[in-house]
């Protein structure tokens, strides 16, 4: 309260800048193509059978999807097999990546966060928002600090009314 007994919103009048990772959430359907499903006896990939799978698979079901290509089985899969899948996905998927579902998410977040212009946050007192409507992996929070710290005066985590200090540049 001030001297006139009025309630003052100090958060609204502060110089804090809220950085919301939800603004960078990579929206879209995800899918995983696991080549283990094409292994003969769970061990080896037969070229003739795999080429038949690639030829007859309905690749349109991956239209506008983010797709991870992997093999979760402990098997040696020739590089060309992943390349054949990629060649089909390039005609349908929004983006595809070699790796599991978690690695796909990291790839998508890294790609999305690369659009940040860190100079826009030069000298800012940042609060990286802690929660939102979409799931944000820990990786994205770490990546945001990596990108923004060289430009920000300070970085906090949470909400402007309740923050955890992360970084403060005492030289400025």
C-alpha cells in the first residue's frame, strides 16, 4: 500500500520481462517409426522384406507429423534402412529426426528456440515462466538460459510474484 492506502501492484510496475517457453512450443502430432518391428526374429533386417515394407507402407499417415526414426532393439541396422525411411518421410512428414521420442522433442525444441533473437533481451531482467498450458521439458529451460544469459542482466524462474533467482550479472 502507498501513503493513500491504495494497493499497488509492484509486479505490474516492475521492469521484469516474462519469457514464456509456451510461445515456442512445437505444436503438431508426433510419431515414432521403430525399425525393430521389421527385424527378422528380432535380430536382423532382411533387405528384400524391408524394401517391401517401405514400398507398401502407407506413408501418408505421417502427413504433417514430427517423426522420430529409431530402432529400440539391440540389433545392427544398416544405415541405408534409416535412409529409405527418411526418403519416404521427406514427402509427408513436417520434420523427421533420427532418434527416439525424447530426442525428437529435444530436436524440435532446439529448432524452435533457435528463432529467439537474444538481442531483444539485451539488459533485461527476465523471468522464465515456470508453468503453462503445454508440457515444457527441462531441456528447453536449460537451452533458454544458454541462449539468453549473455544478454540478460538477470534471469529468474517462476512467476513474477514468486521467483527463484537463477543468474545475476553483477558487472553491469
